[in-house]
């Protein structure tokens, strides 16, 4: 992504600014100025209204524009004095993302422009300046990174001096309403809510702890204070030291919602709150009786436990299951931006963060990128075991045998499409996955067979669910072909469905049913 691309993209942002007819106050005396990008690709003339927070606001014949001062030269008597540096793009929010992911994204973003990042840290705030020409050129952009928590980040985003919030959970309805009322726009619009990675929350114990797996119910009882000794769940007779994250942490919000959703219990006062994942991992590694939870990037030598659901399905915190979002302690990592103040530099960083160019950096940070991964299903032993044990009905057994034969002939891709209850409407993440899947399939040889395979939850009659699963699979196949156009002309598509067979989560909760309503993407083995 070159500096020139950065500036040319300004046309779309300026069109938005014109349409928005930005209201301004405290106008200076009307004096004409000429604003021009440093490479000459953009020019605007008008009467200057204000210069605040690193943005020019000018009144032109086309309407009022708000333009970032970065990479812009101002000519005319009304131009303000720029003796002080532009403040830069302020990024706040999730400590997990701010400490492990965002610094790497900034480095990769700079390298993508043949630039380097010069960083300074003070009092928990990092100032990152992007300098062009491998560090010998002009200052291209400045980013102010203030990690805290997802909740604090949404509060800070109400201040229009902040552009971006990092969040390890999805925005809450009350937070979205508050930001809308503050003039920040519709926070769940695809232009403001960006999924940059997924992650498994790993439950960790000391490496010498003999426990291999733990149920969601027992996590509920441990964190609510009802189980206090490892012997109560098959471990040694030793007290359990329980660590968790602080109130406001996105990691804590996801974890507690998942484990307490069935019982309605809440965290015990005996849980020791820690303000970052690195410290949780350090404390658990130092205490044979400890248990804690961290993002997958922060396991760091501790022992991660498999998770047992109420119906007996056991899953591990693997990267493939994180990509398919079938691990029960699952979360998405987001960037949220205000609609009214996003600068070109902020938009460019977001564009880079959600692109395939950032995948290696996401992985290096210890999170799971959105790239497509392929897995041989005949190696997924637990899935086959669960399928064989799932029914005794003669008709369903016949369909199960058909599916088992299929599984040996096809590999599964990590791309998985999900639906709202009883409908064929894809959820929001599907928009992220469509382009990634098309790009992956373009690399496959001519004649590659791709199957879209539908599944449902267990609500309703078996045959009706099977018909629904086939319909959903056909819809996804058609959507992909329309989206890709002639790009995938060499690929052979088919659609099939297995209804409620092969659940990947328990059907006794709304979240479990949502996870089971899916279309998987299979590729026939060579």
C-alpha cells in the first residue's frame, strides 16, 4: 500500500465528508486557502473555517470538507501556523490486542510502504511515527496507542479526538447507542466494525497438573466458588487458586458469558483479578494449584485444557477450530472506528489490518488470522467418533454411513458460513470470508471439486432440517459464484446437506444452536 494509494483513496472520504455536510462552529474570518496533497494527486480550494485536532475544515463550492492535515500542504493567508506536530491517530482499547497485536500491525503497515516505525513509550502510551524511505524520508503518519480494556476503549471512543478502538469482544447494544448519540455513527455498520482476527480463550493450569480436560459446568462451579479443591473434579487433593481478568476486560466478558450463561451464576470474590494476560500466565506457571484463562497468544508454557460441553463434545483450543469458530471459548477481535473523524491514516491502517497481508503478523502475535486453512477430515478422529455415537435410528445410520464415506474423500476448509435461526440469511462474518475463499480457490488446479455442505441445529423434524441444510448449501454456492464471477470458472461446485447430523456444539443453548447452523466448505482430495 503506497503513499500514493493512501492519497488517492481520499476521494471517497471527501465524498463522504461533502455528503455529511459537517456542521462546524467558531468559524474564523473567511479566507481562501488551497490544500494540495504532497504528491499532487488531490487539490481543494475554499474558505477555511477551522483547524482543530490535525484536521482542516474548509467551505468549498461542493460543500464543507474535513481533511486530515497529514500529507497536505496549505497555501493562502488563512492557513494556520503548524509549529506544533499533528497529534496523530489515537487508538485505544483492548490490552490483549494493544500489547501483542497492534505493535506488529504498525510495523507491517510501515514496511508495506517502504517505511519504518519510530516508537516512544511513556506511562503506558506508545507513540508510533511512520517515516518514509526506510526511515530517511518524511513523516507519513503518527499513531498514539493507549491500551486499557475493551470497555474503557468504547468509553474513550465517545471523545471525538479518538479514532479507533481495539476490542476483544463485540460492542454491546448500550455502547453502540451511546456512541451513536455522541455522533460516532452506526458502530455495527461494515464500515465501522472490522474483524481482524479470531482467538481461543485457553483455560490454563500448571504443567504438572494431571487434569487434561475440564467441563464448562466445572468452570462455572470453580469461578463461582462452589468447587475449591482439585479432588472434586478428579485431580489431586489440593486447593484451587483461581485467577481471572479484571472487570472491563474483553477476555473476561467473553469467558464469563460463556461459562455462566446456563446457570446465571457470577464470579466469586475469591477469584484473583489480574490486569493482563501475561501476568495470568506467569502466576499459573508458578503455582501447581492454579487455574486461569488467557488469550491463546499468552499460554506461554502453561498447560491448556480441552473443554467438555454438557452433551459430551470435547474440543481443543486449536487454530483450525478457532477459524471455524467451533471451540466453545471463542472470540473475535475487532477494530471499531468513529464515522465522523476517521482520517486517511486511520482508514489505511484498518485496511491493512483486515487484509491478507496482515495474516502473518496476526499469527506472529499468537492470534488466529482469517486466512483459509485445509484439514484432512480422516485425521479428525474425534469428529468421526462423535458422529458414530450420535444416533441409533436406522434411517439416520444410513445417512451417517454416507457422510463417513464422504469424509474420507474430502478435506475441509476452515471457511464456515453461519445462519440466523430458521433462515437462510448469512451472518456478518460471511462478508469477510467470501473474498478470502475466492482468493484461495483461485490457487486450486482446474477441475477442483468443491462441495458446500449444510448442517442445522436439532430444532424441528429430521427431514425438514435436512432439506433446510441443502437449501442453505445451495444458497452459499450461488452466492460464491455470483460474488466471484468468472474468476472461479475452473472450479466444479456442488451442494449437499446432512441436517442435524454431526453437531459441533450442544443443541441445548442458543449459542450452541447458532454454531451448528452452518455450511462447511469441502474440497475433494486429489
